[in-house]
C-alpha cells in the first residue's frame, strides 16, 4: 500500500546502498556465518577446470595475437568466477546470450579447444564459416547464441527468447551476460521493462568490471551501480562478489528458481574487475594505474577457488602443475592445427543467408567469381576455391 505524506519529502537514492553477497574471502575461506552451496566434488572440479582452461587459453591466444598469428582477441581474465559460476548454476539446456567475454561459459559446457580455434582462425570448420571476427562464438548444441558485436543487442533478445520459453512451459530460462557499460544503452532499459511487464524467465547478469573500455564506472553513472535500476521495474535483484565463484553460483542458482518457478525476471550485478586490457587493441596503462590492477590481482578468482578446493582436499598443488602444463600443450597443439586448415570454400559466402539464393545475390556472387578469375594473384585463396592456378595469371588476365 502506498504511504501517504503531507509535505514534500524528496529522496535521492543516497539513503541506501545495496549490499554485496559473499561466501569466500580472498584466502579461499568461508566468511563468518557464510555457508558454501551444495556442490559435489566432481561439480566443483568441473567449475574450476573451466575457469583454469579459460585463463590458459586466453594467455596463449593473446600471445598468438601479439605474434601476428591472430587478428584480434578479448580475454576473460579476472572475470572467470562471474562467467563460469553463473553458467554452472544453470541447466545445461538453458539459453545463454553473451556479450564477448564469456568464453568460460562455453568452456564449462564442453566447447572444445578445436571449436574455439576454428572460430578464432575462421577456417573451413568454423561454424560461422569465417564470417565473424574472432571471439564471436556460437553453439546451437550448447544453447549459446552466436555473439554479435553491436553493444547490448543480446539483452532485449534474451527477453524475447525467454518469453518463448515461458510459452513452451519446458522449465528453462535465458541468462544474458553484459557489462556495466552495456547497461548504459537503451536496449538495457527496454529489455528490463519488457521482461517485467510480460513476466518472463530471464536472468540479466551484469559483469560490473569497473570500465567500459577506458571509461571508469564513476564517469558512466552517478547512482549506486547497476543493481538499483531493478527497483524501477519491480524486479528481483542481488549484488554479488563477482570474484567469489561460490557466491556467484549460489546467487544464480536462487535466481534461476525465481525465473523458472515463478516466471519472473532477475537482475544480478557481479562486482568484479577486468585484469586484462579491454581487447588486443587496447592499452589500459593509459587510463588506470598499475597499483589498482595489483590490488585486484590479490582478489584473483581462480586463486580463491583453488585455495578453497585445497582446503577441502579436492585439489592439490601437484595436480595444479600437471593440469596447467597439459592444458598449455593442448592449446598450442590445437592452435597449430587450426591455423593450417584452409579457409571456407568460396561458395559458402552466400550459403545460409536465404533459404534459396536470390537472383540479386547470385548475380553478385557470379561477378565476384569473374573478378577473381581475372585477378587470381590478388585472391589466392578464392582462386584455389575456383580451382585456378594462381601462377597462371596470363591465361586469365583477359577475355572475361
């Protein structure tokens, strides 16, 4: 019931601050009165293995980009607990709509190093047929919607997909990941409003990592982060320590119950930090101090979970060393295989665009083939797809 007041009583939102849910401290120990979620040994190890695999793949692929073997890369470094912890709390058939730093979600669900590398190098085995820039993964079998570059587009799409899940009544939900920078887009507000009005099973998971590329959070918004925005939409909300994988897991687990059992949306704000650059095109030294980064390195989510596993005797230092060495070998060997695979065949350029190729598109494709036949030396891969000998330029230089 609305409270009646008889004199103006303006409020600014400074009267409260949303608390942060935590389970583990940086030493991998339970906070006072905190309880660990019900995780089996095998489940906990699966979560940690996905986090560690993501970290190692990110390190190796960033090095590959610096060597000129890869055009572009984005790391999940420092945010593995937020991404993997949330994914682990879902049903594997729940839909995930990610931004572009959530490779850990795919890693947890079983996306292989081969599948990652094929996409990164855009070779003939890439599910996207080489049409997307690197780190724009997608997997139908793992219920992971293909990533698109425009910021925040996945947020309203998640609401729409969850509406379909509500109608299907199969007990599934959609989780969409995004950064606090994306929450400044209009798509964010449209999505939350639609989700609340139509009461759909969607979890909005904001990774508040402190920076939208180079813009710090305090220059993006004046309010207490992203979480308070949920109140404007009468939506369930929780703020969680994004470097505490157990807290993230439990928060998402409870959020999924609300989403699936009540058909109600939930907003989760995970307070974390991007330890790496925004992308391989970014230099964070231009907008943040090394001392700030070092402070957050002490809160490394992987080290925190490793310590917790060691306390429970579910992991050991020897196993850590062996696993890291094995994963590094696997990533390197898989990368070498993927970069040697040929590019997609030329005719795949127009496949899967329309059910039937339109005359206009076919005309453009025929003109492209004609152009390649005329200049095969400039398009060696395209010429190979057309079975042309790139050395035999003279025979194709005229007459078309």
